[in-house]
C-alpha cells in the first residue's frame, strides 16, 4: 500500500528547497549592476589644462581622451582601465581635487550610476596605432574577493598618434609651469633648481622638457 503521507512530505520538502533557492537566486539575479559605455571626447578647457597635463603625463602631449560612463543602476568599485597595446593610460577624475579642477588617479575608488571619468591614452612607441585594445576592470562590491571582479575588453576604434618629443613651444610653456611650481614649493626658480626638482622630486628626465636640450631651438 502506498504511503500517501510520505509522498506528500517528500514533495513538500522538494518544493520548500526549490522556493528557498528561488528566494536566494532572485535578489542576486535582479541586483543593481554597473554598465559602462565609452566615447572619444574633446577635453573641456583643453587649452588651460594642456601644460599641467603635459607635466603630469611624464612630459608627453596628450591627444586621445576617452570618457567612460556608468550607465547602469549599480555602483562600480576600484575601476581601472589598462591596455595591452603600445600605450599608457592615466585616469582623470573631474572635481575640486586640485587647483586645476581634476586629479589623475590609478583607479576610481567609486563610480556611481550616471558618473564618469576620462582615460588619457598616451603613446609609448614611435608607431601610430589605428586602434587601442583596452580592458576595463571593476568590482561589483567593495571587497578584495575575486568573485566580485569584472573584466571586459573594449576594442577602441580611435587612432593614437605616435610618441614624439615636445616641440620648443611646449617645452617653454612646461618649463615655466615647472618653474612656478618650484617657486611655490620652495625649491627656487633657477634652471638648475628646476632640473633638480624634475630629476629628484618628480623622478623624470629633465632633458625631455628643458628648452635648452632641444636639438633645434629655432624650430618654434
């Protein structure tokens, strides 16, 4: 004789387990998530920002700016952009972080829905690139656990000009900006003191920006 009550109890147990699974899965499936779009932009107030950016970017003139926007409904944490192409990428966060109204960071700690940042893509070789292979990484949760890490590859169809030395006008403008920075920080204002500041404080090669080191000073 079939024990109906046992079958009913077993069925009820299965249904309970299934409902528990759905209860756990559904909030995870419908959770708020970030979603990114990117586009090439012309930097706002580019003329005013150019010289400080040349200095901040290791004495390279930035040409390619790509804006990344979180169009999703959830925040992204520790956002960064890297590339396997022959280029460097610096991230720019707009706001009152510094006297220039922006700051350059290694990663964006938190990017809420509707917020954006700019990736400055800088060449590292003497060859033009017809496109740039970029990788966007972020964490869905503010945790170091790898389970929340998301990595997406974006082929960027934007041409990147080859690396070239600064011309004499750019050198002069950057050198005067460095001189003003040295004076403000108490390092002095002579060329020798600026060279010391660049080499020992910024840890850069001053010859890349010193106007007296250009091959043809009359080219500007």
